[in-house]
């Protein structure tokens, strides 16, 4: 199975709000099921990898929306690979059509502030493991295009890598973001073009080492427990023998 690692949806952007931050919930009264970004220099929204456009149109609640299916996406936090739906909301304009095949960096649209909210220009993007229902979002109440769905979302910060020439920083909303939202692994295309990363390779090697050390630790722990048990048994035995000697000594005829 060919897996893919996703890149950021902008050449350069700032993260405004992360995934399910408690401060977001206490202010807005509901969870944030995606990440919010604003573009730096360019507001062009670009594809994060190989995908297919499943939905493209205007929603009464969240404005111009595009849903893209990205197959076999690697989650750099969990190591899991899953096919995911990405929902792009509030776009000023859409530059793709339903059925269109995308590759990384293809333009999807332009960041905007369309929809019912009084928000300023930003991209809300969410990733959903429920690929059978691309138009169902836990984020919004039912509308004409995007319907109210249950939560099967994934943190976008666990999926995005910094692609070639991409950069990301914090917008300056500390309670709405954590460092993990803007410190993303770099994706460096190797000579084979497989899209592997140096940091990930190092990470994999360290993870293997960690696992083998953990196995050693567990094995030694078992040995240590067994030795402790046999030491206790020997101590009991010794105590018993001492008792017998004392009893014999007490009855020794002098
Ligand atoms: Zn949002």
C-alpha cells in the first residue's frame, strides 16, 4: 500500500486555533474539530497530497466548502495510516470541481470569510476518518451542503508536514494553540521520491531502540522479581532452620 504524508495547505501560514483546545470550547461553547489558519503573503489554499474532490460548493453556514478524499494518510503522531476526508471551509473562491484528481500543491481555492459567521478571513480545515459521509461535520448544525455529523475527526496537526519551502508559525493566540500546532515535521522528498523524511527515519530508529530497551527492561524486571521471590523463600527456610536449632538447643541434655 502506497502511503502518503500530507503537507500544509498554504505555502506559508500562521495557526490561529488548534484542535479541541479547552479555551476554544469555553469561549464558543463547543469543541473545535479542526485547525484554523491564515495565509502569509498568499491566501491560496493548496492540496496536501494525492486526493479526489468529492464536494465543492456554497454552504449556508460555513460558506464555500471543498471536501477532498486523501487515501492512506500517515499520522505522524500515532504512526497509523488511514484514508481521510478533509473539509475546507469559508473559502473566498473555489478553483476545483467535483471528481477532480489532486496532487500536492494543486490550488483548491482562496482563503476567505464566506458563510454565516462574523469571522475574519481564515481557513477552517478538519479531517474525518468517516470517508463514507464526506459532507457530515461535527462542527456545524445542518445546512444545505454540510450536514451535522458525529465526531470521527483527527487532529490536523498530527497529519501535516512542512513541505519543501513551506513555513508555519503561531498567530499569537496562546490559549487556542499548543507548540505541536506549529512545530511540524519537515517532509523532504528523497531521491526515490517516496516522500520519506529524515526526522521520521531517525524517529523510527529511536522508536525501535526504545522498544528493544523496553523489552530488555521487562525481561530483567521478571528475572529480578523471580530472584527476589527465591531470596524470600531462602530467608524463610533459614528462619525455619534457626528455629529448629533453637528448639534442639533448648532440649540439649547437659
Ligand atoms: Zn475553525
